[in-house]
């Protein structure tokens, strides 16, 4: 797969980002991360103990991957900003996946609070990767306030419904100059391939692997889907046609 994914001041060989929650056990999680080829693993700061008792999730992941803390579980810009600053103090990193949730049922982002938190964190020197609606206007506003990437959802978190609005995702890709990473809703490898074929720069997923019958095999399939979808996008698909067109020419055809 040609070209690396570049976000802010870092480049990554893999365009797959993977989460660390919901696995049957930590051994399966680590094996799945390895099988996925992902270099970036997200960790929810509000759901990980920082009290120093025993081996933490951070201890398990350090040296294996880049840890991307996120603000999952935050419902206001204030809580998200405080969580991001806690992550920076704990991990020594300015990178944050920004989530500000609007309600418990859909887990859709609260755009008003998301934009406010993004602006404050950018001003505070963070590299902000915001989870957002598949809305071109919101994505462009997030880019304009200085976010290093935009991460529109493909479908609701944990739904496994795939890319529900490919047209909006394509518009977002056309209008934004920062990397576009589909985040949430992926259910299987074909969803990943579709996201990449649409021109997205990467995919972030968690439940599709963690909740699979065999998380390690599913993780490997996601790795292959990222590569296949990206190559297909770079190659350029054939035009769609209403009617058939023979693959062989009629020229010089032998008459019978």
C-alpha cells in the first residue's frame, strides 16, 4: 500500500486505528491488536484506573503501539477538556481523540460542546482528533478551528451498521484538507473496504473486532480490508454503466 498516513507531526504505516475495550480478556486484546497491524490504539481515560495499583492497560500497551487517549464518557465541553488535560499529564502526550456525547441512546456527538472543546484544546496545544457526525459542515468547522483530522461516524457507535451515508462521507473527503478517518459503526471487513474506497484516509474501530466470535481473525480481516480498499481507491474503479459492455472487442472477430 503506497504512502503513509500523516497526521500533524507523525506518520503511520497502518491506516487502521483500533480500540482497547470490550475484549474477552487482555490476552485476546493484545493478540487482536497485533493481528490488526494497527500502530495506534485508543484508550478511554475515564474508564482506566490511574491509581498505580498493579499493571495498568497503559503498561500493557506501552512499547507495542502509540496510545491515543480519548474522552469517551464526556457529555460537556468542560468535562472533555479536563479529561484531555488529565490524559496529557498521565501520558505525556498532546494527542487526544475528542468525544463529547449528546445522549445515551444514540451516542451521537453534541456538536455545540464538541466545537467549543475542540477550539479550547487546539488553543492549549493539543493535537485534536474529534469524533463527529457525518456532516460536512461540522467537519469543515472542526478543520477551521485547527483539528489535525476529522473522524465522522459511519453509523452509531457499536451498531455494526456500516457506512450508512457514503455520499456525506465523500463530500467530507472532498471538502476537508485534513485526514478523514471513519470512526464508529463498522461491523465487518467490507465496511472498512468501502470507507477506504470512498477516499478516507483511515478507519477507527473497536466493537467490530472485540465482539466478533474470533476477534483475532476479524482483526486480521480488517487489516487486509484497509489495504484492499486503499489500493482500490488509488487504482480507480471502472465507470458504472446502465447496460452491459462486452469485455472483448468486436474488432477482427472471426466470422462464422
